[in-house]
């Protein structure tokens, strides 16, 4: 009778009551994979003396594919049981003998582990994470650990007496560089080179557990790979392990609840076309989650702001010359002031005419801009500061500034800095948070920026499910790739195979804007974003990855769409707004639908969408709260 009921059961229904569908929340048996709804789980699993097992599965071994879920309680059990009951079940699930890994299914350096050796590995200060049946390699000197044929995934306690000799091809490297007799992978080679290790030719190195290294057969220490502060950041970007922060991160417990209390890192990759707003979103995230800018970063930001300021002033001075010439030639509205010159003749002066002193400064600044602005500024700011203040207060410059909308090369953000020109040009100027947010052209030297953060416990107002957002054991890593790097080389993307969520940023206002591509053709910026989005989505690295589309600059769209129709972009030719909704709101929903349809046609999956104004922290915070959702879907 029972067999007959199981055969008639729908695949998505509860195994006991035969009700429910794919969307019904269920608890899964870690032995037989049977699924039970909230009404049946306690009847089917009883008191769970060995964790989440059917009563009939008690005493049987865990399905190896479910070993990674041991000790991780589901939301359904948390709602149904008390906190003390949940902890007791998870402790039993981790510690009972029936659920322990069998030594005869674990091989290290080609040798089968004994029960004693498996206990040594599991009880060492830094044991391997998620140890499952399989074949592993172990560098006993440095502590590097990984699966056979793959790069290292962790640094565990060194000098454990387990396994055989480390083989040269253990990690399937092809660089001809040996570390402790193992040929390293390309990613490891990149990391070692960044740490200062000279890897030309086919060198053989001896690497110790503390990171110090020397050439094989030599006594002289060449250096230490962990001495440089940035090397751990590079390891994180390259998905390579770093030494544990503490001697015993598990607190000495082997099979206790501490094993499930290790921090989880959820990686987010931020991509987008130039001027889409990825830089502003990244900076806003640093301010939101109180991740401080380093001294080098603040100094570079200050220099960039100063260079940009002088560039804006130069654009206005060029515009001033143009406006003055138009008036003198009779093309513009003639506002000429007739004054007697030194020779008694009448000189033509317009509302755009500078004094001789400021005219000389203007000519000098424009000459510098034509040669190499970056080579001179910001180092000459103290010399030019008095002129800048005088220039800003000059009526002719103010007249030009009032016509700034006629200067196409002057970016919209220039107004913010020009109105603070007196403060910024002072020698003791330090950028404020708003200055940093508004500053354009801030990039890292290697094209990558990275920060780690966690959601503050006090933040509870998000519309997105916040059950995992305030978990102190979950941290998030936001990685931004400079758009120029994507244009030059898509091979960058291969190092991000372990990201949990891809954030793709699109400017809502670029639908009528064009740029000149590498072939000299004018290309619509929105169509360029669409093409980049397609290339990212179909890239093998991001197969089955979750995507979040960030539609940025909504506040600017509200102003622009009243003047320039969305149909200026060929992709949006069928846009037909309705009367009972604001034009900008309908347009943003329309653009989101176009990208969602495109994403579904490429992957068959759903695309997350968030509408953002990167200068408003609340909207950026809301977008980043999709990260816990993505991690929950993956895990």
C-alpha cells in the first residue's frame, strides 16, 4: 500500500500527505531525499535523534551530496521549533557516529586514510572545510590543500602525518614553476609574482607555513608572500586561499556546533559600461557600510577631483572665447561695452571679456590643457589658487557659467564642483563624502576594486526578505571591474567563476547618447550596454549564475524623458507610454522588461531588477539587499 502511494505521488508533493507543489516549503531527509511539508515533518522525522532523517532512516549513513548541509538549519524548522531544540538537533546531526565521514572513502596524496588519520585531519587546529569523500592533495610543508587536479582551496594545519608524497601534477599545473615539488597553476603563479617572487625560467621553490620562501637547495630566505598587505586582496580576487586569522578558528571543537559557525562569504561582481554608475555605486557602498578609504585612495581621489576641476574650468574658458567671438562677429546677441582705450580709440568689450590679468591666466591654463594637464595638476594648485578664486567671482566667467548647458563637453556633475571651487582650490582641502561620490574618473591602478561588508543589525526596513541579511556569520564581498578592462579583454571574467551574484549596471539616460567605438563608428550607448550585457550573460564563467540588473540615474531620467523621447534608441522603438502613469516610471519599467525578456531568452531564468539613483544611499542599499536572496538560492 505504501509503495503504491509513493508511485502515485507527484514529484513536487509532500512524501507523506501527497499534497503541495514546487513552491511549498519542505524539509529534506539527509539520507533518502524524502521531502516533507510543515504539517508532516514532525510525524515523519520524530524527535530527530540523528538530525533531519526519516524515522525509518535512523542509523543509516548520510547521502554524500547532502553532507554540506549538515548543521545548517532550514527556515521552516526555525519557525516550528524553539531555539534550544534547533541547536540540539543540529548538534546531534553533526556529532552522531552514523553521520560521520568514513575514512575508507577519503584519499590524500594517493593514499587511503585510516580512522586515526581521518581523526587527525578533522581535529587539527585548521581542518579542511566541507571534507567529503574524494581524492585530495596536501602540501605538508606549507599547508596548502585542494582536490586532485584543481588549484588549492584552503590552507590547513601543516605537518600532519597523513597521506603519501605530494605529486608534481597534483593540482594539474602547467607553469613549469615548482613549489614544494608541486607544479603550480596559473592563478598561483600570478599571486606569487604579485608578492614579489621572481618566477622567470623554471625555478623550484621551497615554501614554508609562515609564507617564507627560498630556492630549492639554497639557505637564503628570498622573502615572505604574506608580508605585503595587498596580497590577501589579490588572493580573494583570484579565489586562492589565505592563512587563517587565528591558530584555531574552530575553537578546538571537531564535531561540535562550532563547525557550522564559520563565516560565509557571498561574492558580488559589479559590471557595466563606462558612465553607467558602477564607480558611484561602489563608493556609495563603502560609505553605507562604513568601509574606510585608505590614505592612498583618499589622496588619489583628491588629485582626481583637482584635475577634474581645472578641466571643467578649461572647458568654460574655451566656451567663453567662443561666446565672445560670436558677439564680436555679430552672430551672438550683441552686448558690447564701448570704453576709450589708451590711444583714445574705442575698444569693444563684451560681457565675456576678461581683465588682462585673468586673460593671461586663461591663455596659460588652456595651453597647459592642450599639452598634458595630468603632468602639472594637482601639483600646481597652490600657484593657481588665487587666480581661481578671482576668476570664479569675475562677471564674465559667471556669464559663461550661466550658459554651461550649451557646452556639450562639460559633464553634468561639473556644476557641483564649480560651485565649490573656492573651497576645493585651497591647499588644505580634503574631499568630503559627497565630493567622493560626485567625483568622476576614479579608478584603481589594476582595474579592480574590492570591499567586504555585512549588513548592520539595526537595518530592518527593507522590502526584501531580511532573514539572512543580519546574520553576523555572513559577509559580502563587492568586486568592481573597471569598464575599460572589459572593453580591452574579456579574459578578466574567467577569474570570477565563484561569484554568487552579478550586478550589471545600466544608465537610464544613455538611450540618446553616442560614442565613437574602436572602428570609428558612432554607437548608441544603450545598445552598447545591451551588447555587453549579452556577452556577460552568455560567458561560460557565469553559466547558471544569478544576475541583478541595476537601472541607474532614475532621477535624471525624470527630467530628460520630458524633452527627449525614449524612442530615440532603436531598441525602444515600440515604446508607447500610458497616460495614468508617470512617464519616467513607465519608461523604467519598460526598459526593465526589455532586459528581462532578453535575459530569459538567453538563459531561461528570471532576472532581478532594481531601479537606483546611485547618489541616494537608500536605493543602493535596497539593490545590495538582493545579495542574501542570491546566496540563499545558490546554497
